[in-house]
C-alpha cells in the first residue's frame, strides 16, 4: 500500500516534532558520553565501588553563592561532577542551595562550613563579598564536609576519601607531625594540620621527646602503619634520632623534610650549616644530603626593597628558592603531574643505593653554593648578591635531586624532601605556592598504602578540570566528539525513522496473503 503525499507530509512533521522533543528532553535529562581515551572525565572504579556500596540514602548538598558562580565558572564543574555521583546510584541525592538566600549561615557554621571573602569590582568600586562553595555529605546520621571547593581539581579524591570513612567506616588515617628544628608545627607550619584534616587524615602533633617515649609502642603491631612527618632535624638529640631510626628499620614510614643547614626565617635569611645527627642515618638508608645549597635558574621572582641610597622596590630572581618544572619530575605516583612546587634553601640529594628512586630534579642549568666556613656568614643569601647563573657563579651547570624515595631494610620506607621549610606557612604565603601541600599529601597517601586514592589525585580530569583539556587530549578526542555532535545526534531522528520504516516493510512482506485456489471439495 502506498502512502499518500499528505500522509508523507504528516509523517515528516511527526518526525520533526519527535526530533525536537528528543533535543528538549536531552537538556532536561543529565547525560553525557566520555569520549576521551583514558576515560578521564568519568568516575573511577574506586568511586563507582564506593557509590555501589551505598545501601542507604546518601545526601550531598552543594552550598554555593551565585556571586561565586558569576566570577568562577569552575562551579559548573563541581555541579557536573556531583551529578555524576547521583547518576551512578539511586541512593545518592544531590541538592544545590544558596546559603545566604536561605539564611543558613549560622547552621553551616556549626557544621564547620565557613564563608570566604573574595574581592569583586562593580563599575569603579571594589568590595569584599562573602561567598560559599562547600559540600556536605550526610549518611546514616554521619556528616562529612568539604569546607571550600572552588574548583573541580581533586574533587573526586576529596569525595572518595570521605565516602571511605562514611560508607566503609575506615576512619581517618592517623599521621604524626613533629618539628625537629626548633620551630613549631602549630605556628610555623600552621596550615598543615587543617589541610591534612580536609584531605582525610587524622594528624597528631608530637614533640621529639614524646615520640621517643612512644617509639617502642609504635614498633609493635598497627603502630607501624602510622607515618611520621618530620619538619627539620637539626635540633634532635642522638637518642631522638635513634628512636626514629628504630621506628623506620622496624617497618615504619617517614616523610622527612630536612636539610644540612638552617635559615633565619624571620630576620635576614642568614643560612648556616647544622650539625644534624639524622643526616648520617639518612645516608645509611641511601639518601645523602650535601652540605651545599642548590640554586637554579627556574626560581621565584621576588619583590625586594633595593639597597641604594634612595631605595625602590625591585623584582629580583632568587635562585635559592627553586621552582621545580613539571618536565623534571619523575613518572611516579607521588610526583606525577606535580605542579607549582617550590624548594627553599635546599640541600642536594645523592642516591647512594640502586633501589633509591628520585622524584624531583632541578633543571640541567642548576649549580651549587658551597659554604665558606671561615666567614661569619658561610653562605651568600642576599637576593641582590646571589649569582643568577652557574657561569656567573664560576660553576659548572648540572642537575640535582630535590626529593627522593628509598626503601629501608626491615620493611620501612623514607620519602625525603631536601628543604626543611618546604611547608613553612610564612614562605608559602609569601610566594603563593600551591603545590607543596598537595605533594606532601600524595607522599603520605603512598606511605599509608592508599594507592587507589593516590591514583585519583593523578587523574587527568582532576588536574585539567572537567571542562578543560590539554592540546594532546583535545586532538585525540576531536574525531569522536565531532562524530557524535555533528553526525550522530543531528541524524538520530532520521535514523530512528529509517529503522521504523525498515521494520514496517519487513512486517509487510511477512504478512502477504496468497489467493485462494479455485478447487472444489471432494
């Protein structure tokens, strides 16, 4: 049976309406395909495993201010990622709320959610606005908080670490923090504790004396699973160093940030060699710290007041504050995709054993500054007097190790960073360093045996953001993206029509009637 011209027009109109309906529903129903080769914009197996383990409703609330959304488009990344969680399980419910409009500031304050002030400009006036971008997870009368999520970077890790505590009931991972250079963890490294707490750790600050007393207990059973984060070691006594040595050689884990000299942080930045009793122990484990200072052309550019009669502010490269470049970090879970790393007055690390592994290098244009012990100030650290290149210093340029990892006989492990001020609050705030705390966090994850969470921090999507890709990713994904958006989606109504038409024709052929034969009954 042939279709009339009016019937064909009606059918065409219906298909057009169907296509419009499909496009309308696609804008209301959240769905997307990850066309990247490494599935960098999808939930990881660990996240899917955690979401599938949710047996009771998990309520995730994203408290975000409209002002922040207007200034930072990354808020959209956060919303999209939370939708990924809700689409993976019916038990996960996501809600977006404006805390100021709904008057929730006081109740959020009781949950540990604080607003942050940002500077905005309207016309010719500049003002500070308090904004929120916090995530609260509620599960079985338990609450966990991401205090401030400005971007989607590390968001999957932060959610997964909290889900592990809520769903799997693993609890936070304990870690001991100890300053061994005469400084204070609470004052001089003050933002380390809240950072680690936000990353899912349970930090406990101990003194060197307290660690020495508890060392025997730590070396028995579960105590060896608790890593020790050490800030400098120049003030440690022989007995305190022996306690650290016994702990590591019994199977303990150590993240040591130390160097062969100390600096006057709060005055004139004078640097002097130290008689550090931990250095020979580190060398016996295969990580030898040199007595020199490392300098590099890749360094922080600081603003200082000049030393002229009429002083003015000048920008000066300071080679003693090294900015490590990503291309000189080793492909290792701790150093992979490390960015914005800064090393202050660092000692070079020499690997003394084959199983010791470098993590971060200087550029090949680095050089060393040896101490002149007969001078009152053994090192020249004045920013206006420091040599800017190896040739200017009369040295041969070379490449040096700034951080390394080594196993210790007995089952222990040591991650060494050759700068005891690597996590100094004063220096990091001065330079605006962003990557040092993240690097230390990844080191602790490795030492805690949290390999799956460590992989989450290294996902390409986490580093680039959900709506950002580097050029290599873009070129690799371009054919698939164009095929879906320019061919498959626009032609989907026509493809549906073609399939239906073929099915109708096939059905018509199978129902053909044969004419009755003209015989008579016998």
